[in-house]
């Protein structure tokens, strides 16, 4: 199949390489001109594309042309800039999508669409996305906006906290003090499982579905990051145990029931260096 990946970053690039290995024809976008040659070297047809509310910079028409599947894996950027109009950017993209021949869309979302609470609620795909902060509400709106189209089928994948080669949250927490929510359950997933899950969705034609994608063990934040810091010989993170913790448990019911998926990477096994 011809597959276009909007956002060939930390997850999108290895995903593109995996899809190429499976025999697909892959186009990939980046916002960084310097990365175009890297995409070409990997066998990916490169595009420099930037999406704004006012319009799209780059040849988005060619990028979508003849593609059967579009994978959207672009960071909302709301953590660094809460005023970013992400839903406006998705709306602009949708204008072009509906004029293209794309018949299936996979949108990479986040478990942040579920609200953290002191009772640590348990969420499955059957539960309503209910988070109230601006970043999460924009993600929820983006999901709904893409689903509302009759021009293509949309599958949403809500990944938990991502870790893998060159990336583990403990490296940012090492040595810090006053870290909030020590008792909150962790909801994480390894890059290799993210790639396997997306590959399986495509193989199984699992469209018009929603998947939570989180490893099935949920240690407390304090216990997990303390263990990870010890294993990596990093400075111990110090947690705020005075303020009540807020969090949640996210279950990946549809991964098991629809895809029959078994996680490949144990969250607690020895990890590659971050």
C-alpha cells in the first residue's frame, strides 16, 4: 500500500522504516529541511510540510495523492505553548484530506485525554475522554473532528508515556525534588510496541476503532522511577509526599480483544540506554 506519514520524528521515522520492510511505499514529512536527505537515504519519499491554521506550507496535495493511508503523528506543541491552536491545524489538514483519495486515517493521540483524579479511576476505550485542561481538550476535539468525516475511516491510538532508544522520562527526573503525584499509577509504552501496534492495525484492517496503548503493569510513579534511577546509576528523584496524588489507570482492552496483541517489551526489564 501507499502510506503517508505526517511527522517522521522519534516514532514516525522507525515506523516508516518498518512499513518499508513490510513492502509498503512510504512518504514521510518533516518540518526540518535538514532531515529530508535522511528520509531519502532510508528509502522514504521526503516532504517538507508545515501545517498552520492559516494554511499549509509544502506540497500537501502530492503528499496525500494516491495514498491509501495517512498516519498523523505530529506533536500538538501544547505543553510548550498552551495557546497553540492544534484543532485549527487539524481542521486545515482535514480540508485537504477530504479532497484527496485517502481512505483510512490513523491518528496518534494520547492517554492524556482521560482526567487524572485522586481516586485513580480506571479507563478503557469504552469510557468517555473527559480531561478538562486545554491541551487535552484540543486532542479530544481533534479526534472527534477526524472521526466526523465520511470521506475516510479513522482509527485513534492513544499512547501512554513513550520511552525507548534515547528517550526515558527518568533521565529528566533524576535529581529533581518535589516531584508531584508519587502514588499515581504509571501508564507507559515502549517505542517498539507502538510500531508493532500500528503495523498490526494496518495488517488487520482495524479501522473506525479506538485503541488505548499502555503496558498492562501500573507501578506507582515513585516506585518505578526510583527503581529506574537505581538501575541507571542516576541521582535519585525526590517526590512530594505531602500533597495528595492524582492519576489514573489506563487499560488497553481493545488491543487484546480486537488485535489479539501481546506486548513485546516488558516495562520492568533491563532497558537500552536512554
